[in-house]
C-alpha cells in the first residue's frame, strides 16, 4: 500500500505543497506520520500497541494541523 499525505490530510494537502522542502520540522513530522501509519498496518502488533500507535498518530495529525495554521498565519502577517 502506498502512503500519501493527501490521503491522510486531504483538507491540508495544498497547504503542505512546497513547504516540506523548506520546513525541516514539518518534513520530520510528516515522516513520523508515515512511519506510524505503516506500524498501524502491521497485523502482528497487539491491540494495546495498536491503541498506543493510534494515539500517537492522532497527536501527529493534530500537530501537523497546528503547524500549517501557524505557517499560514505567519505568511499572511
């Protein structure tokens, strides 16, 4: 299965365009999200591990949303 950021965060995919090359923190957070998503696809992990990774994934998505909103506000100022 191919992982696509636009599948994970379709409402923000346009906001990410071009920013990942210039924003190291944003790029790192996206890579972390990609890794966590791959772990959640692993059928060998326990339900407890899956719940922990799902929580981490949720936090990463929320942080990505906050990062994009901060970037958009700083551009408009």
